[in-house]
């Protein structure tokens, strides 16, 4: 009887081992390509305000702790009293915030061009949260001028063990590509460009003295003096590198530069996207800013529209360079229609409410 019991026990152990082996085989079989890739498409407009981000496939997970993040790349600015530093981040849900934090925390990895960023998220579908997080990152961080969102994919992977299904996600460059905008080719190139931009920002900031109004006006006027509006489709014509270093850009370059400099001055400023209606009644996609002044109210600033397009040489006389400077509601909102759905596939962000009157 003892031998029979021993034999039965051995059989039971063998059966358990076989089941475990079957489970691992199942894990290997189901590990790999996700069977439900979904495009995470960002809307884009005539000036390329937000580009495309897509899902693909991935391989690993990494746990990353949450912490307060520095807004400016390679800079020590981290003044939490400025509500506009992470204005759109605070409108995300918890999953969106975790994705946002993970990406910002790993920006140094992006500078290599190829490294994956893994998310410690177990949800079955994070497509909407990823899109919303990426939209918020672009809105809050114009300093990421070297990243080409057309080259970024959210990769997904499912692993199955018996009846348990797990999901993992990672940010990666498209297959055979890197994260860089076409004008940047390496980590050294990116870091050199960041230094150039930061030096230019410091140069402008050092000229800003006096009251908040004086500083905001100085930045506004300096950008008008520096920049030339250009729709030629150059690689950097919609970012702060094109604006601050190459001195040519479209509306995004104006608005993003304005925000980046005011961030450094610790003056609350946000990017606003939407449509603008010109004097001829034509509507086009546009970007501008809203600034919080000392009276606690928000006012609109459109540096692009305050920079006249001059044909030929010489300076026009009698031109009002401040027609769209620190404006409240009324005429400004008649010509500028804000749209918080910046990608068409993510969070519908809320912009600050403008003052009822001009500053």
C-alpha cells in the first residue's frame, strides 16, 4: 500500500510538472506581436501643429517611479508656483499622467534616437490615454523641438499564461528609423542644439527688466524684431529652434518661443490651438498664447499677427504692433476660435478663460 501511495504521489507530481510546462509553452506561443494594433492618430493642420503617433509591437516593461519633473530640457527651472508649467498635464487622468511622467523622465533616452521607453501600465487599452498624454506633452513642452512625432509609435504586447492575459506598452521609433526631426542626426547634435536654444533664451531673459507687463512686452517685441514668417516647409519652421536660432518660422514657432521664454521668466503662459479668421474672412489653423497677468486674469497674445508681413524693403509707418497683445474677450475671440481637441483623438483640453476686457 505504501508503494502504491508513493506511486500515486509521483504521478500527481508529474502531472503538475506537465501542466506547468504547458503553461510556459503557452506563454511563449502567445508572447510577441499584438493581435490588435490600433492607430493612435493625431490630427494635423495646414501648419503641422500636431502630427501622427501610432501603435505597433513591443517587448518589455520597466517600472519607473513618479516624481515632480523639470519642464525645460537641460535647465534647472522647476518653479511649481507657475501653474502654466504643466497646465495640460493636470487635465489628464491618472493613466495619462503616468504616461506623461514616464516620457518626460526618460527624455535623455530619446536623445540617443533609438531607445525604447517602457510604461508600467497593465490596462487592456491605453490608446486614448497615450494620445492625450502626448498632446499634453507637446503643449506643455515646446522645448522638445528635436522630436519628430511622425516617427514615434506606441507599441503593445500581450502575454498569456493559462487564462491570464497581461499587457505591456512602450514608446519606440518606427522600425528602421529614429526619433529625430530630419535636421538632427545624433545625441551630440541634439544636445548642441538644446544648448544653442537655452543660450538664446537666457540672452533674451537677461534683457527683460521691470514689471510683469514690461517683461511680457519685451519678449513680444523681441520676437517680432527677430522672426520672419516662413511657410516654405523647412524642417524647423514650426518649432523654437527654427524661431530662436534660424529666425524663420510659422505661427507655432512664434507661440512656442513666447511660452518658452515666459516659462523661464516664471510668468504663466500657455499655448492655444484653434482657427483664426483674417480680415478677408479666410479661416486657417493657428496657434497663439494666453498669459496670466498680475491682476490674476488671463489675456491673449498673438505674436504672429502682430508681426506684419513686409513686402520689399523698409519699415511700414503707422503699423500697430500690439493690436493682438494682452487682449480680453470680444474682438479677439471673434477672430480666434480656440479648439481644445488638438489631435482629434485625445483629451479635449480646457483653455484659461480670458478677461472680459483688455489689459
